[in-house]
């Protein structure tokens, strides 16, 4: 485990849980829209970054639609499972520029920043499925 990944894990585990399921859902849909937009804008100037951004946006959107939280559509994943996937995705976001071959570009910096933002959102979110269900019922 790299020092960077260890730092992300510490960030995720030590923050107060102040984001509820509805707010997390809004953040998720904004996150998906950002990366889908990035895919569109990078399609000609940096096709590899565009592909990674498209994959990221599609993953976040699909995960959000399938999560059992207030803004989900089809309850396939519990909110707790969603949190575990988010935590893994935060760490993997660091590797995407290298995997897709755009490591030394400005777009790579966006993916690296996304790792910190994603880890912070994960760290601040209360992933208790009971709370998510109560919010959904309200």
C-alpha cells in the first residue's frame, strides 16, 4: 500500500460523519456530470483522458442509480456497499492516468485531485443504511 493510499484511508476514517444519504446522492450526481462533461471536452485534445473520464462518469452514475438511498432508482446496492465502492474508487482514481496513458497531462491532475475529494466525501458521509432508509421514507 502506497503512502498516498494510506493517507486516503486515514482521511476516510477520521472525519466526522456530517453528510447524509440525500446530500451524498446530490454529490454523486454532480460528480458523474463533471466527469461526463470532462469526457466531452477532452475527446479531441486528450482522447485517453476522455475515455477515463467517461468510464468514471459512467461508473459513478450507474452506482448512484443502483443505490438504495433517497436519490437512487433501483435498490440493488445498499448505501453501506455504495460507501465501500466509493472508498475503493477513491484509491483507484489515482491509478487511472497511468492505466489510460495520460500520466503527465493536466487531466491527470484532475484525477489525482478527485482521489482526495472522493476520500473526503467518503470520510464525511454517514453510510449507515438505517439512516439512508429513514431519509428515503421521509
